[in-house]
């Protein structure tokens, strides 16, 4: 029996993908996404019905914040029953942050939410926008036996579909702007669209979508570097109201063994600050205790971020703090993979 036509909702938040160039002036302007098929007539060849909704004021992705993430999540909640899949058009600079956040906010997601964007405007002669958008819609529309093939938040860019909360933007100029070094791709577009089913997230069946709207942004990121001084560390640890810190360490989770550094971190943890150990490396994992330079961090109960990205770690902290997870279980829950964000 033939699957009925999929209904896809495009959500335009802003970003280069939604721009067209006025060739006389060279100025980039956002176009009306209700006329998206006029700008990309190839969409008419897709076997799905496409509707679109736009943020009233397009947001440059550099201006994205948790309020916008909640707006996206509630838009999906409002339209969840009416559509088979969602494609979110977003600027590439903070796409990994936004898509990671959405993966936490959309609990029990059973339909595809695909983030995409482009490096060049949709009207540019050499644009990557058309392929990214067309294939994202195709992926969002995929069904087998009446069920969506993709049932998680994905990020599609330059022929590859990634698990969104595993991605990092690695290049500001190349079309291959994103990488997922600690988790394999979910699908690949070539002559054929190939889905790697073994890599897909499988949510618990028959649980209704639960949308979370509380995020707590009292968090910070501190990247270790040779020459980090005590004044800087003290300044960060004593930020008024700070609840959680992502500490980007060296290699497999290593840090200097200076007594003042270890003492100040330990005191901050004892006062109730959650500190997550995340590696600065694009690939690989934190393995506390492997080297002497991480043994003390393990002893003071730093939360082990293992192979999570910084983007997924900071948004996970906002989500867990917003969910008012108890202090006793906070570390254990963080170290548990909630949406496939860590191994």
C-alpha cells in the first residue's frame, strides 16, 4: 500500500539560506517564504505538501538565544499533529547550539526535525542552499510502513545528515561547514539517498511528545590555556548566580596540577557549582584518571562529559537546570545519554 503524501512544515528563523541578492545593489534581503516554491521550482517535484511559517523578524544566528529555541519548540508542538516532519532554516554560525537545544526540549520526538542552512544565499549562482533545502525536505518526508524514518533532531549540510547534538561548525568558508567526529552520519546524499538505519535514534514507542520550555542560562564556558591565571579563574567561578560551568580541558580531560587551580575548582564544587569536564579536541573523549593530570579532577567529582560536544554540553546544562534536577542526581543524569548526545 502506498504511503500517503507527507506534509512538511518549513520554519524560517533567519540566516543566509533565506536571502536573495538584489543584483543591482548587491544587497541581501530576506524573501517571503510563502513564495518559496516560486524561488525553488524544483520543490514542486517532491511528493509532499509543503507549508511554511517564518519568525516575524528574521534572526541572524549570532543573535540566537534560549528564548528563540523555546519559540521553535513551541511552534513544533503547536503543529506537531498536523505535519509529518519539520525543516528549520537557520543561520549556520549557531546551528549546532540551537539544534542541540531542540533535541533536549523535544522529549519523545517521533518525527523528523531537520535543521539546515547555507553558506551562500538562495539566489546566488553557486548557492548550496537549494540542495540543502530540497534534500532536507526529502529526508523529513521519508517514511517506511507509515512511520517516519528519522525520529530525532538532525542537521543536514552538504550531502550529509548528522545527529544534531553531535555536530560542530568547523569551517566558515567551505560548503562542508559541519562535522560529527564522535558519531557516524545518519544519511548521505549522492546519486541515491542512503540512510544508515543502524545509526538512527529510536525513541521509546507510544510516548506522547513532551515539550520543555524552561531553560536556565546561568551557565558559562571556560577554556583552559597555558598561562591561565588565578584571577581569571576566580572571576569566572565567582560570577553572581552561576550554576554550572563547562570546563574545556586538554586532550582526554587533563588540566594543570597547580595547587591553586585544583583547590579553587574543588571549593566551587563544594559550594554547589556543577562543573562538566569536556575536551577541547574536536574528536575523542574525556577519560578522567588515565593521566595524573586528570586524576585530581576525577577525585573532586567533576562531571564527566565523555565525548559530548561543547555545544551539546552547554545546552544540556541549561535544560537540566531549567528542569530543576536535584543536586544529588544532577551529575548522574548529565552523564546519561538523553538524546544520543554522548556515548
